[in-house]
């Protein structure tokens, strides 16, 4: 009776060595899909970053536009920052002047003031200022001016005009203004005395007609 032959066992050192299996190849369509996805992802991320940047810029611009803005600087009217004070008469008055006196002009805080004109309303009187105008006054500055009044028409001189005033023209770089100042009772009395002396009452009387 013969026995069957079983499986042949490999001998020592005769075990076969199998080579490693190659990695499965990715189909080209999948590779293209992956590349397209990566490209789209990069574009999407770049677009998102751009949108965020635009939102930040827009938000900053909106905040800048909505910020509280200071009110534009509006200086006081020139007459509100200017003062004129009668000081004293000048005796004797210079030749040709019926009345001479000094005034002190002052500028308060604010922009620089310019006194462009100083005069009065009567057409019978002419006003002259020394030193000549315009006079520029820095904030807080005071200056004394000599004023001379000359009579041009005694017939129309008002000797008793109550509280006569002086007219000035002022400017401060923002506004020009005409204003009137009443120097006070003492100025009115001194002016009336000087005008009466320059134009006595008998000088205004007409020549009597022959009888």
C-alpha cells in the first residue's frame, strides 16, 4: 500500500521572497479633480481675505465719516473784541484844528484786529488821526491815537448834540464791520466847548439888512 504525497515543504533557505506590491495608481480624473479643488480652494480663500479687507476698510471709512467733528471756528464780531476810550483833550490844539484829543483803542482776545477808519457823522467836521490809519492790534494790545477835528462849515456845526459818537470801521480777517462808539459825557462837553470857541454864535449870524 503506497502512501499519498502531501504538500512539499520548502526547504531551508528556499522560501520564496515576494516583491512588494505596487501602490495603486490614482486615476487621472481624480488627480484633475483634486487639482481643481485645490485651485478653487485657494481662490476662495483669497476672495474671502479680500472681502474681509474690504469690510475692514469700509468699516474704518464709515467710522471716520461718522466721527464727531469740531464746530467751525467763528470769532466774535470785531466790535465785540474792540474798545475805544476817551483819554483827554490836547491843549492847545494844533494849528488848523478846532479840537484835538487822545483815545485809547484796545483789542481783546481773538484774532488780530485792524482799525481801518475813525471819523464822525457830521459833514461840517473833518477828522484826522495820528499816526495815520490803518492800525493793527494784536490780541490784548492797546494803543493811544491822537485825533484832530477840523471845522469845515461853522453854519452847520451842531454844538449841543447830546452824546456825540465816533464811527469806526473794523476788520479781523473774517469780517468787516462799521460801528459807532459814544466816548462819554466828558468827551461831549470838551467837544462842545472846542466847537463853540472855534465857531462863536455871532459868527453864524447873518449880516443885518440895511434899514
